[in-house]
């Protein structure tokens, strides 16, 4: 008998433990101290795991040392963010590389990796509204990412250095972050490279020092930036500086770099035209949104396209021509200052930047925008799908997003007239300056701006036929 009696309290004790734990948990919830993990993705229609929930990044301070000989990056990221919920853990996007340590507000934090998700569990939970700083020490050979559409992004080693470009998802190959375009933040990027090389990023050069065979350059980008627009360029570069007025009260410093192996008379002449192109664009699009400007021109290598990296777009020499320069500079207003809410809204970038090329041709080459429209209309590649609804991730940079996106704007111009159209071109990036906006935000903005002078059914036709319609209308008239 005794053993049976003796066994009783033991069994009771075993059962009591989970009950007590559940009671503690309930008590915790009722006073609001029990946080939950932030979401591992922001449910972008094409990249559901891209970005992370539960916090909002304010500032990235990235400190990167790169050795082109070994391809190795030794880095520290200090990420300042505000919790948007009570957080027990949160994720950052990071692809490849090795995380050496993580700390939140100076206290070591547990971390775990699964695919491109890095989960950080701070020692203390973070209350909603708290601003906290995460420090990650990481290193390794950063990867070049091949996109869904086959193009290369992420970290691209070049003949004498490297180029970092991140549209749509490549920035996670070189720094941990909230890599969805909807979480914009300011940046300070400190780059250390072997002396003799230059290291360039977005914004303004704050300082540059050489000691012990290494050069350290500090770059500051004070206006909010989506992470896909962050860039690093390391190599042997010639620097060209100047200023642009670009519709602002004070001159904007223009700093461009060009790989001497890519430089020729035509490239030099193009770089010299940046101020006048920005002046012309500011007349049409409103004051230039940023406090720095310029360009990065490299040989190219694996980079087959130009990218509108903020303040300082990147061009392979093979894609550095007048139209592409006009296109990437126009993105500073459309894409960089007003940024898509999700990757479905990509036509708000590419349709506008393509339309900027049409406007340039109209003003400087005697080619009316309607002629560019007719040419785009005749091109079958533009009719694969409606610009506001690419079928899959691999299509977000396809022809309809560019050509048919620009056609939407030409149709809009015909419908509302030049005065209202140019008011929209200026007003749209002004209303959403440094923010994010969706296609619905755009159509609502146009309807509000057009007001009663334009029949709603005429605007509906632009949206239904040109923006969302399947297939090609019978004629350019609709
Ligand atoms: N946004 C760039 C431009 O049109 C092109 C980026 C292409 N990227 C890609 N993954 N296909 O200026
Ligand atoms: Zn573009």
C-alpha cells in the first residue's frame, strides 16, 4: 500500500506544473506584458516572406570592411527600430553570410537562422512603441543573387571591387534588415577598403581617411530610403563633382564616379549633363527630393541593367546613354521618393520613368509623346499582361510594366489635359514624398486632382482598359 500512497503526491506534482504555468501565462497577458514574435514576412503579393512585422526601422548604421582579393566582408549593422507591437522576438532578412553575434540595447540576444530569416530573441521583451537598437556582427563572402527573371543582383564582384544592387530583394545579401520597400529608413554607411580604391554609397560623403593601408569613407543618406535602393560601389574610380539647382532653394552637390576603364568622351559628356537634366525634370516633376545627386558608372561585368539607387544611380557602361540617364534620374521622384507599397505597384516606378523618357524626347528630340505611345502600342511585348497586375515575381520588370505603364500616363494626359496632367506629375511625388503609395492611392489621387472637370467614366476607361484590362485594345484610341 505504501508505495501506492507514496506515488500519489508525485503524480499530482507532475500535473500541477503545466497548470501553474498556464495560470502564470494568463496573468501575464492580462497586464499586457506578454509579447509575441513579429511576423516573418509582410505578405507582399510576390515575395510573401520579404520584410518582417512588429517593428519599423528608423536608421541603419552599416560598417562594412571589404577585401576585393578574398571577396570577404567583415561587418557590423546597428539597426535602430521602433516596436509596433509587444515583441518577444523579431526577424530580419539576411541571405548567406555568418552571424557572429547579436545584441539588443547592448545585451547579448539569442538568434537563429532558417533560410533568409534571422530571428532575434532579446533578453527582455520589447514593449510596443519602444525604440531599440540591434547590433549584428557578421562576415563572409556575400552572394550574388539570381532573380526570378534571371538577372543578377545582391553583391556583384567586379574587375577591381564590387557593386551592390538590390532590386527587388538583393540587399539582404549584404546587410540584415527589413527588406520590404514599405519600411523606409535613413542610412549611414561606413566603408573600409584597401587604400587606392574608392568606396561609394548613397547620399553625402561625410569623411574619408586613409591609415595603415586602408581607406575608410563615411556616407550619410538623411532622407528615408527603401533598402532596395541602397548601394555600395568599390573600385578604381575617377570622381566628378559639381552642383545642380534642380528646383531647390540651394544647390545640391553632385558627385559621380566612373571606372576609368568605362570612361570615354561620351560617358564624360553624359555625366556633365546631370545638372541640366535634373533642372529640366524639376520643372516638370517638382523640386528634386534629395540633398545629394550623382551617378556610378562601372564597366558592367555581370550587371546587365542600370538601377535607380537613391541619389546615385548605378549604370553599367553598356546601359549608360541619354535615355537611361533620364530614366534613372526620373526614378528619384518616382520610385525613390514615392515608393511602391508592394512589388505589385512597380508600374508606378517604371511607367513614370519610361514616360519621363517620352517627355524628354518630346522636349529635346522633336518626338511627340504620342509617337512614343504609338510605337509602344505596336510592340507585342507590351501586351503580355496589364501593368498593374504582373502575373508573377519574374514579371515585375517585364515590358508591360514599363511600356504599357507609360501608355497609361499618355492616356491620362489625353483625358485630363496638359494642365491637370502636369499638376499630377508634380503633385503625386509631393503628396507622398519619402513615403509609400499603391496603385489605388494613385487612381484616388488622380480622381481628386481632376475634380469635376473630368468625367469619372473617362477616368474609369483609362483604369479599366489601359491599367487593368487584359489584352490589347483594337486601336490606340481604346
Ligand atoms: N529598376 C531598374 C530600371 O528600370 C531595372 C531593374 C531590373 N532588375 C531586374 N531584376 N530585372 O531602372
Ligand atoms: Zn526603371
